[in-house]
C-alpha cells in the first residue's frame, strides 16, 4: 500500500513540477508549486517523519507560497506572461525530462534491491520538537543564521523592486 501511495505522490509531484515550469500564468505556476510542496510533505509522512511534514506545510506551503503570490501580484507580470515562450531551450528541457523519466522507471524496477531504513533511523531519533530545536540552535546555528540573513536580504530586495519612484 505504501508503494502505491508513493507512486501516486511521485506522479502528482512530477506533474505539478512540470506545471510550475510550463504554466503561462505565474499565479497558476505558484499554485502548482504549492501542490508540489504538499506532495513533498506526503513523502515525509511516508518516511515516518511527521515533524518534517508539518514543518514543510507551515514553512513552504504556508509562508513561501504566500510570499510568492504577494510578489507576483505586486509586480506587473502580465506583460512578461504575454511574451512568446523561448524555443531555444526546448530540446534541452525535453532531454532533461527524458533522463528524469528513465531515472524514475529505473528506481521503480530496481526498488526491491534496497533495504528498508535501519531500526535506529526509522525509530525517529529526531521526533520531538525539543530535540530538533536543540539540534538547530546548537549544531546548526550558523547555517540557520545564514539562511535567516538570505531571507531578510530577499525580502528587502522584493520591497525595493516593488517600490514606486516618487518625484
């Protein structure tokens, strides 16, 4: 049953990922990205990591997608959406999609060769919020702060880009 659910989630995630790239309307693209993020949260549930699934839903679906939608709505993207699609990269995109499809089928065919995660990993060593928080603010404090600064710079850049010139 888990394999069938994983296959369904993988197909929906792949289709929504393609919709992100191929959608002409940027709002439709952001909504397809939201569907892809929800599918990633479902994969976390399959991996028996409910905390990561909830964090995925709150941070990416709840915050990042809303930020994308606000930026899309604040910028005038209608003009760029009407421009013709660039055809010179189409062959390269088809090759990448074909390679990814072959990789997916190879994983499906050879999937029985891999072993299940060890009991130590599947028992959920990082299952509580306290353990994740302690690990985040002790071992991973510097990368956490770097990510915070990058997000702050992106937010300030978005505000500067959308600000109207007066005078």
